[in-house]
C-alpha cells in the first residue's frame, strides 16, 4: 500500500484534475474505486506515452488497485 500511496501523491502533485482529484479522494479514504480506475485508464490513454514521469505509474497503479 505504501507504493500505491506514493503513486497517488504524485498524481495529486501533477495538478491534472483528471487524476489529481480521484487520487486525493483515495488518499482521504473517500473514493469510488470505479471512478479512480476509470480516471487512471483515461489518463493512461491520453498521456501514457508522452515521456513524462507519470507514464509508467498509470499501469502500476492499476496493478496495485
């Protein structure tokens, strides 16, 4: 769970509302798993190959969830 927490913190720090808001909800313990998974999948689809630090984290977060 520590690895997933670190990933979620990075998503929040990104400032990208698509993933930052659901990730913050996860960190707060007030999240909907379906919404979180959907947001991460959408972020991976839109940005998963752009070369940023988050690219590999999308797939890893999904594995850990």
